[in-house]
C-alpha cells in the first residue's frame, strides 16, 4: 500500500557486494512537501482518524471546562453560609471532568499508536519494495549500513514522533483557541496582560527550531555513516583480524562516533533550550496577570474566582504554546528522517520492460554481443566495442587480467546493468525485448562471491526452484559434490545456516551455490569463477559434474585458472575491456600470442 501514483511492486534484483562511496549530506529540503507526502500515507485510516478527532475535541472541551469549574468552586467558597452542598456539587462535577479528560487522553494515545504503526508499516513496505526495483548503481553509491539506517532508525523515528506528537499537536491547537476565547470572555483586560509575552514565545521557538532542524538532519546522517562503518567492519571481520587492523578499526569507529556525539550534543543542547526559555516567559506572563488581576479585584471589577479561572486558562494558553513549539522541535527530527526515506522512494527505478517485451521460453541459448561498450557511473569505460558469438549449446570461456571486463560481460548479459552502446542478442533478439523475469529465469548464475541466506541448507539449494522436492535437492547436491559434507553436518540438509552462511567454509558455500544453479535447470549457464575457492581434488569432481550439466546448454565460464577451461568450445581473451583473441585452446596456443603468454605464465609446460 502506498500513496497514489507511487509504485511498490517488487521486481527481483540480483546483485553483487559492491563497495560504495560516501554521499554528501544535502542541506536544503522542502519541509512542506515532506509533510504533504507523509500525510498521504494516512490514507485508509479515515475511521481511526475520525474517532481520534472526536476524542481530541471531547477531551479539549472537557479540559476547557475545568478552569471554569475551579473558579466557580472558589466563588462558592466565598459565598458559603454554613452549607457545603453547592461546593460539593461543583467538586463532584470537577472530578467527573478530570476522569473524562483522563479517559479521552488514553483513547487518543491508543488510537494514534495504531495509526502511526500502520503508517510506518506501509512506509517500510514501500521502501523495501522500492529497493527491489532500484538499479545496482544505487547500491554502488550507498553503504549497506546507510540503507539499513534509513529503513530502521529513520522510520522508527518517524513512528515514535507521529505517535507522541500528532495527538498533542491537535489537542494543543484546540486548547489554545478555546483558552483564548474563554480568557476574552472572562476579562479582556487580563487577556491583554497575558498576551504581552506571546511574541517572545514565537521568537524563541522559531530561533531554537531553526537550529535543531539542521542539527537533527546532520545527526541522522552521522548515524547512517556509523551504521555503515559497523556493518562493514562486522562483514569484513576476518580481513580485519588477518591484517591486524583491529586498532585502526576501533580508531575509525571512535572518530565517527565522536562526530555523532558532537552533533548529538549540539542538537540536544539547542533542543533543551526551548522548555526553560518558555517557562521563564510563561512565569513573566503569570506575573503580569497576577498584578493586573489583583488591581481589578481590589476595585471590585472581578471576583477572586475569575482570577483563579483566568490563571488556569492562562496556563492552558501558554502551555500549548510551549507544547506546540516543543512538538515542532521534535518534528524536525522526524521530518529529517522522513526526507531521507523519501529520497529512496524518489530514486529512479531500474528500467522496466519494454511495452512490447515478450517472454523468453525454452531458448536455444544462442548469444551474440555486437559492438558493446559500457561504463559504470562516474567511471571510465570498462568495455570497448566488444563483439563475439556463442552458438547454441556451446561453451565460451572468458579470460583476462583482473579488471579487464569479464564480470561486466556477465552483468550485462543478466541485465543487472543495461548496455549503453551496442546490442546483446539471445536467440537473435535484443535481450531488452524480453521481460527481465523470463530472461533471468533461463539463466543459471554462480558468482564468485557466494551469498547464502539464513535458513536450512535445503532451502538455500531450493532457492532457485522453490517447488523442488527434497530428492531433487539431494540429487543437485550430489552433482555439485556437496552431498558428502552436508551429510556430515549435525542435521544434514536441515542444518540451519547463519546469515551469509558464515559457519561454512568459502568452498562449501560455493558448492551450495553450484547445487542451487544445477537445481534451477537453466538453458544458459553462467559460471563466474565458480570453482575458485575449492581444492584441486574437489575441483576435478565439480568439473566433471559441470561438463555433464553443460551438455546441450550454452555456457559462459569466467576463470583465472586456465586449466579449468581448456575444453571450452571458444576462449575469449580480454585486455582492458577489448577483445584481444578468440579461438579454441589449441588454436590460441598455436598463435603464441597474448593467450599463449598468459597460459605459459601459469604452467611450466604447454599442454
């Protein structure tokens, strides 16, 4: 559920673990537009909001009668001639009023808690669904911790502020207007005396909230940076320990934490200024009312009960001013958080399917790259006019130095990114003419960076085909040479994995990824360094299984170890994003060119 015109239908996105760059904190934001958009998320809660409005109005009206009853009680005491009945009646009504006010206050908070949690539920769902539609370029530019901070911390901040502040804001505005009317009715002269301090209240509130809004936004940004650092250090804990960087990690954390502390202290100090300043101004107003009221009472123009009522109304009038300013002060933090959330929602989505896109069903697997050039955001061109052809059912191995563009070819074929120049064809049609879902359904991908989800081993293998039986899961694991180590685990295929499968070795995780691709039974198989983390003996078994799997399928293999791709139908050598040589293993060796030099650098004898 989302505001009108906002899409939140998830689109499956597969991604790699890219490192990201720091993003600058934007300073100027449209508060009015943020409030308007936040209000749109209250749609569908009309009955709850209507009941809330009734409770707020009822509570405010009852609250406005209490000072009047207090004044009546004071005047009744003056008029007592030995009888307590009139006073008892006023006191009884006053107690009923206090009880009703308490019940309406509870009802307001109860209803608003449900409304605010529903709003945050919808917002969080919209943001998470939006993440599924964003291109990988977005994740290139934002740390994982920053994204998590926006979904968790910022939305929680919006939730708590809505729950605590919205009701009080509405009630305060009603009380403010009602108290002013009652004050005028009781004594215009005292009303003028009490309003002397109102400009001071406005000026002080505006000065403080202007500073706190800027500081709260900086605080949320600093918190996102801290979360990003923690996420990175936890994810890379093995590397931190391997290179003895614990001290530097702690120092970096301390530096970021100090920056967060500094901006937090400034924000809290400015926020803390508000209430003491308002209390001083309020006391000045009460002093003026007491002085003018005393003079009027001595002259017999008003009663002591009117002064008592007026002081209560004056307090009710000033208190909402204080609360409105305080609530507005708190809303700065919520608006800063909401703006950060809406920034994600406003991100440009991954290009969708073309209007005339068709389903890719049972492809033969013919692949053609025609003059493909590509560059990542803010980076130099990675591929330069790359062209090659892979006949259906054949295998192509892509080799080259690190950074030559091997993985980029995989990213483009799977449409993790779209080509910027040239064409990629599958079965003679541009891959952009197929729906992404059907294209990726026919691709089996095993990446170098294996990711496993929290859950059982069987669930992770079944991730590529959720309707697979346990027998099919076991068969896929056997083909991937993973069955042996799985059965040695405490619960076998029902063994629960921690997040990312950290309880398994890198090689074991890669075997599970291969089993997952085997079970998916794709028409086109893509192996990006699929055996880079297994031992030689296991690799030989996997190669045998993969050869059986690749029969009748189009296969693209990215490899550094050239021994694993000697049987490929074609070998394509890349150098700095350009195709240098194409041919079979024997043909390229016979040329004694770049591939020959690369091969002989790995082996002392040419096979």
